[in-house]
C-alpha cells in the first residue's frame, strides 16, 4: 500500500508539472495526449579554442537556447532543433522545458520501459530520447522522439583532401563547366584539358584540345551562354565541349575576356573595350582605361547582399604581360555601363602582388592565393596564407586565424598552378611538375545541408 501511494504521488507530481492547467472538472478525464511545446535551458559548455600562442585550450561559454527553437512535427512525432548547436556543445546534462497535455514518461534504455521522471532532471541527449505521452483518461498514448542536434565538426575548419594528381601537366586554368572541373594545361608541348566530376571521387580524364592556339590568354577563359570563350592572337574563340574550339569573332585586337553575365560578355583589346550579346557581334564599349587588367586576371560575379537583383562583377589582374608590379582591382554593377578602378594609393592593405595571383569568391568573401611576392611592401613566402577581402576588393588582409589554412604541402611552392571554386563550395588547387598535387578543400559549414 505504501508503494502504491508513493507511485500515486509521483504521477500526481508529474501531471501538475507537465499537463495543461484547467479549472474544468473534465480535464481530469481528458482524452488528449501530445507535447504542446518543447525547449531546453541555456547550456554551459567548454569549447575548443586557441590561445595567443596558437596552442590548444578551452573556453567556457553559455549558449542561449532562445536562438535555437525546436520544431514539433505532430504527424511524425519528431522534435528537433533545425539549426544545430555549436560544435562540442555538452549534451550530457540537459534540462528540458516541456509542456504536455497528459502525462509524460521517458524511455529508459537500461530497463527497456517508459519511466516517470522529474521536470528538473538533467538528461543525456547525446543520442535521441523517446517519450510517451498518455492521456489523463488512460485511453490513448502518443510517442515522440526528441533529438538535440549539434555540429559534429568545427564549422569554421577548412578541410583539405589530396585527390588524383596530374603528373607531367603544366596547369594553366581551372573552371567548372558542364558539371565537371576542367583543367587546361600543357603536356609534351601540346594543349590538353583534364576533366573530373565535381561530385564523388576525382578521376581525371584527359582530352586533346584542338583549334585553340597555345598563345591563348588562358587566365581569361570564361563561360557565356553555355559555351566557353577565350582570346588568342586578337581573335575570340569558343567551344561547347572544352575540347574542340573555333573562331567566333576575328579581325580585332582582343586580348582578354574580362567578364560575363547571363545576357552579355565583356572583352578588352589593346586600345578599346567591347561587349557582345551573342558571342559573335562585338560592340564598342569605350576606350581602354589606364591600368585595366588584361593579364593573369581573375573574375567573379555575385548579387549584392541588400539587393539580389543587382550583380557585382569583379576583375582583378595585371595591366602588362610580365604580370609584375601591383595588381589592379576593378568592379562594375549590372546597373552600370562602365568599370571603376579601386584607388589604393593610401590603402595600407592593397591586393597582394603574388606570383600567379588567383582570386576567388568563396564563403561570401574574396580569397587571394599565389606564389611568392609582396604584400603591403613586404616580401612573403609562396602560399603562406589566404589574403581575404571582406569589402569587395578594397582591403585585403592575411588570414591570421587557426581554421582556414592552406595545406602545408603548398608552402613555398612557386610554380604554375590553377585554382577554382566549384558549385558545391569546394576550392580546387592544382599544381604543376613531376611532384604535382591536386587538392580539394572546403570550410565545413559550407558543406552543411541547409
């Protein structure tokens, strides 16, 4: 009798905490059973960090759970937080805030049964927990599975993988096209293109390139209207498969393709700028401005953060074939006719002057990499750091954190290379020579499912 009375008090306590309140006598015989709301208290955890010397340490932080609401799917009985908690959050001692209609019990893995619990209990949520809600009239039960999601990897960490390398190939240009990463290069004096899928394992397939002279401005190969375009010997060439090329527009002084939108492509000659809507008919677009990039150029296009209907086009490169001195950064908006140069005369953090400079739009910012060179007047080692611009190409600073680092295998490499970012947010870097490497890297958070 005493044990029965104790159980009755326990049940009464749980009902008073988890069931809805009502002065109606009928509530005592309510036929309903469901979880009305679910949340957890703020979580205090120790998180991995680095001290000023770059050594591993931990810092204690409290995560406000107001920023991580839970979704209750009444149809499937699933409860979860759509936005995962930070990496290394301690889920072993979680205190719930749960409101139910009925009486709640939690599944005990050790006993293999649903057991009563206290609302103030701390619960281990390192794996999903099961709950049973029983109506007060005892005629109906509903079951739920509660998952508290936390990132399994450090979101800001950039992870690199070595993929199949291309020995004996001098890398010239990498660009995603028709669902594959295309690497243009030379081997044994002839031009080839190596193609690898952007999904799954990287296995390069090599093809001979015909119709495109070796004198082409490979840094300026661009996609427009579903075809690839390049400039060689003053003429504009195009290809629908990256292998077979033909002249699209001839008899001009073209030097480089400098940008492309969905409806228009821009080109630069020795004295003038041009534009085309079909890749064939060239329209004059003004005289060539001083210090306009023509060689070793990188391009990027992306919508403005505050107006997705306006696209910014970036152009970074050198104005002489020697590609020495400082690189120049130009930009235009889709609502503008002309290009504008960023004036870095008094800027202490201009675009780095690196050998083989490559600039890519990545993770919302501009990333620059390259061989040895000068940064803000100081000599720097090849591939020593990412140089990142967070203001669309005005200020460039070396990354000084601990997570987004270039692979050690690239440090000091000063040869030919090609780099690109694919549609799945992977950065590709392919080097040249007998000890060539091919690398794919990604910042973990850019690979998370949305």
